[in-house]
């Protein structure tokens, strides 16, 4: 009799140890433990183990399922996994594609990408603009081709293209030795124009860059950036309407707004 209960106790302790170890390292482990057939009826012949199996089904599984239902999702700065997915999809809607997402376009040649661009494919616009300034094609194409294409992508709704445009604008003047305060303000204006679309990523990146370079903006410069940002926005909007694309969708989901609350900016939003 003692041996029988020892087996039952041992199996329950073993199950509990494994369960809590795995659960502590992976919130999805509960579903794995519940779904995985750890106990095979054909192998459980002795009475103690059968009783342990009954206890497992009647007590352990219901408890595991209850914990699984109430267990909180792991949070990051972007929120829970479901909230982070909303952020990711919103980013892609603004033409902000990560390297993994761009992989399917990485093997396309210029002609294929150009064809996709003509059909209004924003991802192709971003991929082709980057290809133009790549080591392979910079000599033949470069920013002379890339920057106008980024404007087209911005007209089609990509706020990320506005950030890339600002980066290339600054880089071009740096290479040519023509960088000055006016160039800086134009760069910041393009970044802030993206913020007028609800995308504060470029603004945040510029803020960190200003701090790194120990550059301070005065009130007059900030107002000049605001005014120029509004001009850029209206110019892009006008061209967008002329193409029959209508107004920009500047909506920002609550999940994205919560995430952006963590990001520091140098100027703020629509004023």
C-alpha cells in the first residue's frame, strides 16, 4: 500500500516540478502540457500509475487550464504580444518594413521592382530606393533616383519614406560639404512632417542624434521646423490628391499611441 501511494506521490511531484519549471520559462507551456499525451493508456498497466493518471486528469489538467486562461501575456515596450502585433501591422501600413519583411523583394532585379512600383507597391518603392543607393548601383543611380522615389512612396502613404528622404538629404549635403544649419532644419522638418502623420519614430531618432551631437534648438528654429513640416505635408497631400489617392490616413491605433508614449521627441505634434 505504501508503495502504491509512493508512486502516486512521486508522479504528482514530478508532474508539478516539470509543469512549474516549463511554465516559468514559457507561458505557452501549459497548452503544450495539456495537449501532449504524456500518459499512454497502453503503457499504464499497474494500479498506482492508473490512479495517478486519474488524479492528473481530474485535478492537474483543470488547474493547468485555469492558469492558462488567467495567465497574463508577457509585456514589452510595445505591450502584450497581441498589442505588439497591432504596432507591427501599423508600421507596415506606413511603409516601415523590417529586413525580414523585405526578404521576399531582396532577390528582385531593377526591372521587376520598377514594374511593381508602377503598380503602386510601396514595399517595392522602399526596396528599389534602397537598391539605388546600394554599393552595387550607387554609381549609376544613387540619390538622384532614390530621393524622388522616396517622395513618391511618401505620397503613397509611407511615413517611413519621409525619414529615409531626410537621411539621404543630410548624407548628400555631408558628402558635398554643404551641410549647414539650414540643411539641419530641413532634415528635422521632414522628420517632423512624418510626426504630422502620427509617426514619431523619425522625430525620436532625430532627438537622439541632436543630443549625441550636443545641438540645441531655439524657439525660433522650432517654429521654423513646424512651419516647414506643414508645408511638406501639404505638398505631399496635394500631389496625392492629384493622383486620385485622396487624403492621408493619419489614424494611430491606441496600441501604437501607448508605445509612442515611451519615445522622446524634440518638437511634439501638430501645431
